[in-house]
C-alpha cells in the first residue's frame, strides 16, 4: 500500500518549556511531518520529543540562540526529509495547535495563490491568571483580513519561504515582520483568517516580565526601521516615533524645564513642566476611553492605558539598547521575559 506524502510539516521550537512543550507536540496532527528544534534545553525536552518519534534538531550552543535561527533550522530539515511539502506550520513550544487549524489554513492558502502565509486566532490559555496574560490575549486579537505581518505561529507556503530564504537568523526580535516585509516586496500577501489557531501559555505574573517584553518590542521596532528605512512598515515607523516622543523627548523637555526654572527662578517654566507631566495621565485616560468604547471592561481598559504609557519607557530602553549595540558592533543578546521575575538579567 502506498504512503501518502504529507502536504504540511510542523516546526516547533523551544527551550525548557516542560509541560507546555508536551502539549504542543501532542497537538500535532498525525498526518503532518514534525520537527522539534531545541535551543539548549535541560529539562528533558529532547528526550520527550524523541519518545514521540519526532525528529529533533539541536542548535549549536556556540552560536547565539534566536527564534529565527531555530525556525530556519526546522524548515530546512523538514524539506530535506520531505522535499514535496507544500506548507510549513511554525509553532512556538509554549503553544498548542487547535484540532482543525491545519486543514482550515491549508484551504485558505489553496484558495488564494498570492498568499505566502495565513494565521488565525492565537489565544492565551490562562487570560484570567494575571493582567499581563490578559494583555497578551488582547494583543493577539488581530483584525481578520489582509495584514502587514504575522507572528510566530503561522502556516507558510514553502515556495514563498524558499524564495525569501526564510527568516533572518540574526534578529533577536521582530523576525516575522522582517520576513513578511521582504515577501511583500516580492508580491506576496499575508492574511489573518477567522479560525482558532493556537493556545499560548504566556505565564506572565510580574510587572518585570511585562517590562522586559515591552523592552524587546522597542528593540524590534528600532531594528526594523533602521534596517528598512522608508520601506519599513508605516505602523512600525509610527511606533518608533511614538516611543521616541513619550519615552525620551517629553521627559527630557520636562527635566530641562524644571532645571532651567529652578536655576532662573522663572515660575512659568515650572508650570510648563507640570503641564507636560499631566500629559501622561491624560494619555492613559484617552487610550483607556478608546479601549472601553471598543467593548473592553473598564478595569482592563484602564490597566491597558496605563501599560501602554509605562511601556513607552521600557520600549525606549530597548530602542536605545539596539542603537548602542549597533554603534558598538557587539553581538545581539536575547531579551527574555519568562522566568525573569526574580532575575537581574537585562
């Protein structure tokens, strides 16, 4: 009896994801080829994947780990083992695939040859466990239709992935928008479809973790705009500019007005500084009102507004970190938030 070759291969990536990885790998459909790419785990992840008969790629620890590097290693191994694959599903090791996702995503790509990738609704597994988990769940509720870019969980067309030669493995964050931008220049499109895709276990319970997550985002915005200039996604240029304004320029103006006012004895300068300080709570309320009007509960809307503004300072830290590293020429280091609640890592 002939064996039907799989149309879709799955690349799961992870490091010390424990039970999350077990759920991830067990959610892979039986008719899909699966590769697990491990970035230096010490929790038995490799042995577990092998116990399921899943192929494993162990990244060389001598080269800095990045998600982009892991995904590239995975899809290239998949194609080496299964050269007739049409699609590759990427999934992070802390995510679980929805039972009917692969089939629905395949149909979407079959129906629209210009699509390089499709993704669906990624949900947080425990949104009520912490406010930060709820923020993640809200962030992933991307509008349905054609979009600029995808996230880490996505079904890619092999032809497009090969044409772009995959992700840029040197990027520590923002590798997905970088790939989607390059593919867009080649005429490809990305669509978010109305389907459940994955359950994600963010496991964020401390403000420090959220701060580091925002810092990583700032780093990604900075590098994307620096790399692509005027060709960068307009939304990412706006985000970069917003970070500079709220996280750096206005604070410097406030400090300058206070120091000059104290040195010169000019009270209007002190009052001007106070007005600029009050712009921050005003912006929190404005953002919260907009979120509330969109249907979010008041408590979540206020917390969302607060973190959107606090996050500007964390994001500016990431932006500054990128430019300092780029100027100094040193290697990029991952900005990790999981397990960071008691850590002193930058």
